[in-house]
């Protein structure tokens, strides 16, 4: 497996799509020196966007988290979250009633802006569910995993309603050696129990890439050949970019560790266009 310098790769593209966790930041904060990468992008007139499956916070809150760490280049308009697609779906498909959700109050931001009534699953009364017209799985926090997951299953046994998974990630790293279960894995478990198929937004599905593609600043002058997708996970970032027709760069600062990369690429058959140690430009 040959490593390629990220700067040498990025020079050949007009637009860079970055994953967030494992690419720009990790459990300890921003990657050291990442500000130099964004200085270089600005100097070389490269547009960029952050494409994230993180539906736990709004783009404004996500941008503020970067700002607090001294990163001012990432503004809310440059963040494309899978939660934004969930909101768009609700606007188009669910016209009235209540949307129940699994997640935190902050994650429910995406639902509240759709104009529908929202209700955390903990407050759902299973004796009175006639008004609940959709369920959205947003985040792995904000609910009791025993009581509320059981309540979710029983709600779906009572109501044949669309279930939207706004974050398809199965796990996320919490340190260099540990991972935690994400809402995508919870969704798969519930699907198996109730025997229904849920609607998913987020990488690797094409909708998130299309959503970002339609919002490019200079869309008339940019084709898919001009865009590079950068991520740390083969099954989401790289597979999604490949399926959408983008060149992809796998970085080894997150879910895919240097010692595992070649084996994982061979075993999954998911082949990035490039493999880079990091996106940090020195």
C-alpha cells in the first residue's frame, strides 16, 4: 500500500469534501496543525465542505465547537449534516401530527424547524399514539437504553409509520483503543426486532453527497471529477464517495489505523483512490 501526500493530492481538485471525526478532529480535539491545511486551502482558492453523519447538533452548534478550539474557517454554511436531510424528508412527507425521536434535545433541532410537533420517546404514552406520524433516530444519547428502546419497539408494533435514521454510523471512537455504539447500530437492532426497513440518511448513501453537490458555491464550474472526498472509514466515507462517482482519499487518523488499512481494503473490496497518512499540511 502506497501512501500519498495529501497536499499533492488536493492540488488536483477544486472542492474537498471532508468527513469530520477522525479526519479533522478526534476524541482529544482538533488534529494538531489542522489550521495549516485550511490556510493552504484558502490561499489556493479551494472550496471545502464538512460532510458529517453527526445529527446530534445543528450546523451552527457544530461550527461553534470548531470556533471554540480556534478554528474559524469552518462556518455553519460549510457543514452538511445528515440531520438536514431528515428535516427535508419530514417537510416533504409528513404534513401533520407528532414526530417522536430518540436523541438529545439539541439533536431535535432538525425536527423542530420542520414545523411539526416533536416528542422525545421518553414522553410517549403508548396508550395514546394515534397522532405520532413518524419516528426519527438522531443520537445515541438523551434516552434510557432499556426503557426507551423497549418503548420504541412497542410504538412501532402499534403504528406503521416511517422511521428515519439520521446517523447511519454503527460506532464511533472515544479513544485510540475504544469505540462506542452509535445510533446506526441501534437502528439495525430495532429493524431486526420489528421486521421493518427504515429510511437512512448519511454516508454511504448517495443523498448526503447529492445534497452537498447541489449546494456548491460554484456549481456551474464544478463536476464530480473536480471533487475529492476525504474520510477515515471505508464503509461510509470511501464507499459513499465511490458510489457517488467521486475520487476518494482514505486517511489513517481515525477509524482506519495504519496497521489495518491494507487488510481492510483487501477484505472489503472498498478501494480509495488515494491513501494519505493525514490531511494536516505542514
